[in-house]
C-alpha cells in the first residue's frame, strides 16, 4: 500500500476552463476528505464522503465545485469555470472510520494555478 | 464556530535543542480531539501527535510531547532533541468528537532547525 495518491501533482489552467483532480485513497478506507490550502494558510475542509455518499459540504464549495466518489473507491473533484481565486493546493485524505481511533492519511496534494 | 490560533509564524531551534510551538483554540464542545500535523516541502501532511480532550494525561510520541491545558484551551507541542528532519510547517488542528474528522487548522508555524 503506497498511501493516498493524488493526480495530477500540478495543474496550470486558464481562467474559465474546467479542471478535474483525482484522489485514490488507501484501499479499504471508507472515508475520504477534500481540503483546500491557500498560501500561508492551513487547510480548510471542503467535503467528506463515507463510502460513496457525500455526507457534508462546506460553504466554501460553491456551485462550480463538484465531487464524486463512485463505488466508494477513488474520488474526483471538478471545478468548472475556474477563477483566479481557485488557485490553491487541493488535498485529499482518507481514513478507516473507527471512532476515537480514526486517523487521517493525507496525499501530497494537487497544486492548481489559474492564470 | 471553532477557531485555532497559532501565534508564532516562524520559529527556529538549534539541532539537538528543545523547541515549543504554541496553539490555542476556541470551542464550546466538551468532547473533541486536537492534533499536530507536520507538512514538509513534499507537501504531505503527516500526523505528529494527537490528544483526546477527555484524557488528562498529555500525549507523547518519542521526541514529541504536548502540554494540554483544557481550561486555558491551550495545546503546545514540544520537540526534544531537534533534528534537521524536523524542519517543516507545523499545523495545530481541532475536530469535535462525533462521526467525522472535519479538521479546523491553524495557520501554521514554520520551524527551522539550524545545524
């Protein structure tokens, strides 16, 4: 098991374009989280899946953002009509939900630059 | 809303010395968890140490220990015998007890270790 994998590692796009990121969690992890980290800030929660169900979304996740986790395996995060303010690192994390012993494992993120 | 404050944007320490990173938080919850995460230049967030609020005993992990002051809502990280590999951004994080790990992070402290 190589941990949480995120692709691509970097993405440069022009304003108005659509982008999609992929996250492959640790196998058998039933929970998957997306966070966004802007320069000089800590990560901010975006959304969370338990298996294939998206259980919570932050108000940060505007209508231009959509996330999916088909069959409870990998997840994709799509941003439509990108804006310069979307430039950030998008982090994915997974865990095997087990109450007080739950531990999050993070990927290395996708760095998005919107020109 | 819960907030996490790290008042030290940057800290430095000599190799083999001890350094303490500060964190305060605000919550009205009685059941919660606190964490310190390390983010090296590779960008992957790595869990350093975790503390359950209901435990009075301070958590320790090898050279890393915390000073958890629940009444003061303070959660500092002490790194003993600092090593060059400890150089990274350190983030304090909070999550309420419950069914998911929606973390709230501080802005981070950049730790430099001088040889």
